[in-house]
C-alpha cells in the first residue's frame, strides 16, 4: 500500500466504481459517487457535504456535535476499509473526509448561504494547499485516521478564519 496522500490506484474504471458504489462503506467513502468525478473529486465531495451541513445546523447544538463525532469516528473505519480495498492510502476519490471537514468548518457560522459559501471556499483552500501542519499530518498519519485528520485540521483552520471575519464584519 502506498503511503502518500491523494493517490489514484491503477484500477480500471469499472473496478473503481465497484468499490465506490458496491458497498455501504464505498458509497459513503466516495461521497455517494461524487468522488468518482474526473474533475476535482474533493470539491465535488464538499458540495455533497452542504445538505448534510444544513441538516446538522437545524439540529439542536448537542445533536450537531454528536452527529459530527459519529461521522468522524465512522469515517476512520470507512476510509480504512475502502483504502485497503483500493490498495492506496488516500485515493483522491475518497471524500468522506471532505464531508466531515466541511461540516466541522460551518460549526460556528449562521445558517446563511453567504457563510456557507465562505466556509466552502476557505475550507477548499486549506484542503487543497495543505499549509503546515496539514501537509505533515497528511503525509505522516496513516490509515483511516490519516485520511480524516488533515481535513479536520483544515476545518479547524476554516473556523479560525471565519471567526476573524465574523469579528470584523
């Protein structure tokens, strides 16, 4: 199994679709198929996160955090299983981590499209460019936790940036 992040397995498209859509863990890991996008699968996975984020924001605060923690811990197992099936540590099509990271990113903003859009753009920036320590976590932490943790930190960075914007807005 390769150990660097966001790799693509040398799978035929049909074999990749079978893993991505053929099991509940594959369906979740690939963001209900969004991770199969030939263009920016991480961004497509983040788009899929938006309805989850809206639904979670409509919950009582404790419900939001319980669901987010369940998504994170389930994501460790889901991403571990799917990455093993693919034979790649962090296949670019695995986007459950983006879904969880974005849901975290919107935790402290109002349920308004402008804040959700700002969170989307800022989160994608941190997830794509991976400034320190995100890049190091992406490279050094293995397994499902390694797949999940860099996006959680990108979500935390997004929270900080949005808090600064809220303070001065």
